[in-house]
C-alpha cells in the first residue's frame, strides 16, 4: 500500500481542477447527445455516455476532496482519530465511485473508437468487467484502512491502458486530417494520459501529484479550446 | 440524409423545387416525401406552391439547425468519429 503525497499548499487547487474538467466534460457530453439525437449512431451515444460518466466522476472527486479538506482544516488543531476515520470513510466511498465511473467512462469512449465492423461480444465485455472487479477484490484484503489507496494504483494503470488506446486512435485521426481541432483533441487525451501516468507515481514525490493535475487541467482546457474553435 | 436535404436547399439560396430536390438528394419520391414531412413538422422547411410547382424554403430555424449540425460534425470528426 502506498500513501499519496499531496503538498498542503496544493489543497483546493486540485478540487478546482476537478470541477473545471467536469464542466468541460459535461459540455462535450451534451453536444454529443445533440448529435446522437439526429444521427442515432452508436459512436455518438458512446461519446455522450463516456464524457457524462467521466464528468460525474470528476464532480464526485471534487466534492469528496472539498469535504476532506474542509474537515481536515476544521480539526487541524484538535483532531481525534475517529474524525479522521469518518473523513477517510467518506473519501474512501467517494473515490471508489470516482474510479468506477472513470473506468466505465474511458471504456465507453474506447468503444466509440472501435472500427464500425468490429463486434465486441458481450462475453468479452463481461470478461473485462469481471477481471477488473476481481483485480480490485484481490487487492482489497491488503488494504487495512484506506482501500482507495490500494485501488488507486490499479485505477491509474487501467486508465493509462484505456486512454492510451483512445490517444492512439485520435493520433491516427490527426495524422489523416491535419487540422487544429483534431490536434486539440490529441492534446486533450495526451493531458489525461499523462495525468494518470504521473498520478500512478504520486506516492513517490509530491510534485508528481501537482504535475499530474496540471496535465489534467491542460487536457480538459484543450478540449474546451476545441469546442470554442468548432463554434467559430 | 435530413442534413443532406437541408444542405441542398441552402445551396440553392434557401429555395428549391421538389423535382430538383429529388434529383439532388438522389431519393425516390416516396422516401423524399417521408423526409420532407419530418422537416416540415419540425419547422425546418416551409412549403410554397406557385402554379403547378411546389417549392421548399429553408426557414430560419432550419438554417440555425444546419449550422449547429455542421459544428457538431466538426467536433465528431475531431474525435475521429465520422458522421
């Protein structure tokens, strides 16, 4: 089990970044739904659902970290262990949901990028889902107090793999189209990819956590820039 | 297909004869009728008759819808998902 190292001065900035990223995700989700309502194509539905789930996860993460910081600051001078137990109980549950929603969101986005002729049988999907759940459950007994610290490693590793696939697909698309909006999408997913990679090593150095979040916000701001560029 | 129909009308300065539209959209009479009914129902088009000829006119709402769909198409293509 590794504990995350988060610089105290960074408390709150990460929360803000989660909220901003979630809002951008909701914008993309709503635009994709508009598109799906006209085209009725599955990839557009996947784009809508994927970003919707990611945004819900990021919102949840933002709320959970706000709750943790507020509780932590309120008891910083006179803190009993039971209060920390309550804080981490809430954090545990909230972040566990965030992990689940994000993995589901990334998987659905990956589905949107599969070639149209590819048919993923429900058996394969069920296998991937079951494998993820088993991996999490296997790691659970090793966690004595904070189960999300243990899951954190699996979550980021799994996210790197799935986002890596999406990044590969959008890179191919950019190499063919060579336009600014496609480039901004590549930048967006690159930011998310680096976020999960650096977050994986957050236990190593506090600056990893800071840089990871800077990449997250850069990624989502690139996606926002893409939306603005498309509107012009 | 609905977008193709709206785009064809826009290309003709927002007004087109039914026969021309059938030719441009490459649709049978029956299928075109079905799509036109949908577009008229949503107020994206207006029908006007001059003598024996029927014209279809792109409304403000239809024009805005077409512009929005073009933006969404760009977004979708940026993600590598063609329409």
